[in-house]
């Protein structure tokens, strides 16, 4: 299946009723806070379209980085009209956007129904009210349930974004949030770590010792459990970790579990757990094993800098591990054999 081609249009903090504690979209996206006019929108979209290579799936224009349905109706129309002009010329297949849960209501859904929108993502972040309050989100878990109930009556694809490591959040809290989100049955989820971004209110909390971010290790372990919960419910996890945009670098991040390959690290851990389980069934005195994985999992099985291979060798006192790619092995499995 071909990967979709997404044209991102960043609207940093546009339509936001206030600033959430962890957020500084200007640092995240590298864009300024000026709202674009029609000419800017058409230019941005046209420029991105030029980069569409061959063998790409459907093309969508995506409005990100703010609270789309919190914009004035004039601004919403401006964006949707500009994007629709590309759909009408068959250059783009549809439009998607992210918005806050409390902005979804029957009236707005009626107003946007005429546009070729395919996907709506809502930023839920947590399903625990005390965590939402500490993060200054300004909405409740009930708002997220209500929004999804309304979206489920439509034809839109739905996505939910959640975060781990928010102030007041715990491992148990993250798992609870994942279970609650799974019960809402979105088509996909994104899982973001809480990072201390320069210029965000959380940066002040961090500097005064009021907030302690997750370590990278804790974050990977927590996101791994969430990934397993969502996949058990057949919900696709389309992203783990913050998008490594030009604007987000170690310079924008003051502290927290930032790693450009967080998703890869999570999937590598899952592969390692599978291998540990399988190798532990072998006799204790084996010295060489063959691991066969689907080609998609080859580098995941190795881990970053072959970390998994070194750890497996050490744990099981193996002298050698032969790792082979084999497309007969299911993506969710590892086959282990003696040499
Ligand atoms: S997290 Fe979303 S709603 Fe909150 S300030 Fe940032 S862009 Fe706005």
C-alpha cells in the first residue's frame, strides 16, 4: 500500500483559547504566529505539491498546530476554500485538521459538511480531569467522549492524540487514558511524550522544580504498553514521539524524553521482548541462535546501535546471534532456531 502524501499547513496557536502548559507551537513548528492569507495558503500548498513523488497514496492537506474549529468562521472558510480549490482540480484528495474536543458540536459539523474533509483529529491528551486541569487544557474527559460520540455519527476518519508524562500523570494514569481512548474507538491515535519546550509555561515549572519530566527509558516503556493496548483493540498508532521538524531540535527542548527515533525505540523494545520470550524456551546451554524476522522488523530487531543484539547476547550468554530477514515471518512475530 502506498504511503499517503500529507501537505502540512501549520497554524501555530491559531484558534487556541489560551496556552496549554506544555505548548509552544512556534518552537515546535518553527513557524511564526501570523495567520496566513489566501495567497500564502495557495503558495504553501502548491510548493508542497511539487514534492509529491511517485508511488504515493492519497494526498491530503492537513491543518495542524492550533485549534482549527476554534478559529473564526471566516478563517475556517478561508482555509477550507483554499484547500478545496486543490481538491476540485483533482490535485488533492481531501482535507484533514486537528482541533480541541470542546469545539466539536452539531452546529459546526453541519457548517463544515459541504467541504471535502476526510479526517478530524482531536487533541485529548489525557482522560483524567485532574491532569487536564493541571495542564491548563480547559476541557474535560467528558468533552472528549462527547466529541467522539458526535464524530462517530459522521463519515470522517477520526484520530485522537494523547500525551504521556503530563503534570500529575502516572504510569497507571497513562494506561487508564489509553483504555478510555480505546473505548472511544478512533481510527488511529498519536502518542506524544511531554517535553519541556523553551518558552512554554511548563519550562517555568521545570526550572522551579515543580515538574519532573519522564526519563527516556520510562517514556519508551510507557509508550510500549500504550502501543500494545491500542493494537490489541485494532487501533492504528500512526505516530509515537514528536514530529522532528526543522524547528524542533535539542535547542527548543529544555528537558524531557526527546528522541527523534522514539517510535523506532518502542518497536525495538517490543521485538526484543518477543525474542527474549522465544529464546528463553531454548535449552540453557545454547551458544548460537538464528532469529528470523519480517524485513520490516530487521532494524527494529537490531535496535539502535545493535542494542537489542548486545543485550540478548548478554542475557542468554550467547556467543553469536544470526539475524535474518524473512518475509514468511509475520510482522508480529520472531522465529527462533538453533544454528
Ligand atoms: S496544545 Fe493545542 S490547544 Fe493547547 S495551546 Fe497548543 S495548539 Fe493550542
